[in-house]
């Protein structure tokens, strides 16, 4: 699985998107940018807006992908989400989820979904 970082990120986001669709979420946008900030997945779970950060690792992990989400990254996701909310005049509830994907090879992976993983 020789891929660059962006390709690996896209693979994890595709797995996460498929998972969310199977759970009944509606995908609103993927890879939404505000300046240099990015939201991986913007989805709706019923009437609730869900901002999903996707983290991935390839191969046997020595550390869990959740360890890759720093306080700085959380602040960046919240800042980008605030801008999306302002641009779209969203006024409903919003939550921030984290999905981690550990790939062992192209067909085998482990996905974990952390609902309400962090808050502004």
C-alpha cells in the first residue's frame, strides 16, 4: 500500500463516509476548506449537524490514532466549523465526532467512532 499522506487520508475518509452512510447519516460535504483549515466530513445525524474529524494509521499502530488529535487540531476544527455555520446560517445543534481507522492492509481495517469526542 504505497500511498502518499493525502491518498491515505482519502482512503480513511472514504471508509468513514461509507460507515456513516450505513448508520443513516446524510453527508453534506467532505474536505471542506476555510482558508488553510479543513473539515474532513460534515454530516447530519437526524436534525443534528455532525463535524467529523477522521484520523488514520497504517500498519500495526504503536500509538492509537486518537493520540494524533492535539488541542491545536481541535481548535482548528472548531474554527473551521464556526465559519461553516456562519456561511450556511446553521442554527441547529452541532456535535464533533472523531472516527479513527487503523489499516492493517488494503482490505483489513479497524474503525472506531467516538460521538461527541470534543466540544467548543
